[in-house]
């Protein structure tokens, strides 16, 4: 996993995904509370297996991607977060910039982990891409993720549709 940089914050480690993370991925992405605002449907184990491979492949092909977030104390799996190029087909002027995304286990919500991990990823991204411009999409009903994005400096750009669902496009460093 030497192709994925390891980032450390006060309480977290962001590292490349490993095969040993599979069960944690299945637990995360099959949790209705996690997927309610991310497609609205729990992922199967097969879909999680593909996600694990996409995460690793993104780093290999693009030089950036998603990290596995773990607690520094004890190594508990927190979730996934990163900067990617998903080629979503959403039209806006920032499509050539990386897209931020995050999904954290419900037990970790309200602890500031998403903001802490996102700050580390964005700092890495500025050095890697040479630009602070990053965008993300968030379900308009996902108030906690909107707050995370706003705390990280994202501003609402506009609305779009993704898979026929309404979404809000946010941009940082425009």
C-alpha cells in the first residue's frame, strides 16, 4: 500500500484500504443510516468487494483516491473519505477538479471525525494538486454533511440531479 500516503491527525489515521477492511466496508455500506443520503440503498457484499477494488485502483490510476479512516487509539474503522474522479456526468464548471466524499459509521457521528479527516485530506490535496479547488455533492436533506462541508470552506454552488435525485453541488477554492 505504499502508493497511498498515510495521513495522521490528532485522533485519526487515514490510510489505504486493505483486504482486511472488507468486513468493515460491508458493515459501513450496508447500514441504512449511512446510505440514507448516499443513494438510499444498502450495498451488498459483492458491491462492497467492488468498492474496495475501486478504492485501490483509483490510487493506482489517478494518484489520489479514498482513504480508510481509523481511530489512532485502537485502530477502530471509522469510515471512508477522499478525493476522487468519479466521472459523474454532472455539469458544472469544476468537473476537472477532484471531488471530495465521505461516509462514516453511525457510532462516530457527532465526534468531529468527518471534519478532522476532511481537513487532513484537503491539506494533502492542496499540496498534491497545487490548487485548493475541490467540489462535492450532498443530498439536500443531509444537514450534518452540509455542515461538515461548510466548516471545511465549501460554498453552495447550485443544485443538480444525480441518478434522478436532487443534490447540491458545493465548491471550495473556486
